[in-house]
C-alpha cells in the first residue's frame, strides 16, 4: 500500500500527471483515509484541467483533514468559482496568507491559458485584497501586473507598471513588470534585456516567478 502511494507521489513530482492520477485511484481502492493523498491527486487533476475531479478530490481531502487545511480550502474555493458552485473564504485563518495562496493558484490558471476563468477569479481577487495589506508589497504588485498581462489587458498593466516604477524608484519589481509588459506586446528581445537587468538588480531577492517570464510562463507547482 505504501509503495503504491510512494509511486503516485513520485509520478506527481516528475509531472507525469496522468500516470499519477491512475496510481492514486488504485491506491484509493485500498485506502480512503489519507487526506494528503487526496490533496495531491486533486493537484494533479487541477493541472490537467480536470476541474470536476480536482474539486471532488479536494473536497474529500478537506472532509478527512482534522485541521481544515487552508491551502486545500483555497483550491476548493477557487474550483468552486470556476465551476459555478458556492464558495466561502470565511474559514481561513490569516487573510494575507490565504490571498497569497489564492493568487498563486490564479497565476497557474492564467499561465495555462484559461483566460475566462482568469477574469472571473481576478474580479473576485480584487474584492478580497480590499480588506488586506497584501497589495502594498511591491513583490505582489509585480505579480499582479504579470497576471494582468496574461489576461491581455496591456493598457492597465502599463498604467500599473508606471505607478510601481515611480513608487519604488525603478526597483527590480518595476523593471520586472516593465519586462512583462514588453513581452505581452511582443517585444521579446527588449523584454529579455529588461528582465535580465531586473534579475541582476534584485539578486537573491528576485522572486521565483521572475525566471518564469523568461521561460515563457512554463511554471508548474
């Protein structure tokens, strides 16, 4: 039984997602008590864009979890929004932390090309950050601009980038946002130059998703 679960987890870590969910389903025939296994299966289905199955897996995981895992709860709520089901963020413990998790999931959805779901989630996300300090952080402003570019709203992204660059005195976050805008406009050569400058300026402080823009948004979690 443990070997089966180990194999499923290894397949997931190797991003062999279709094979992973098949092994997870085999495992669930033997053991239906592991909330972590259901959460991992849910993540695989999520990345495969099988949102109905992902929702089911995360729901089972939460039912089995004693602590009502916040991240799994956010995944379930995000999928509920996409699928038109009821959702609630009232059960989460820390507002800023959960917004960061929620936004990271939205980043994946936009990067995977689900623009319709991206717009729906972004509208709800804006309502969430009105009650938090999350958006004050320049790192998070940069992330929002990258997502806005991914949604195709280049005009808004340019306005936000100008404000960020003025506010942070041309920080790496501002340069990174400018590079994302250039890339969205199709100027890949200049975008690469600007992003490389931003990474050099940011050093170890540059976030993990900076390199993802250079890699054409190929990030997986």
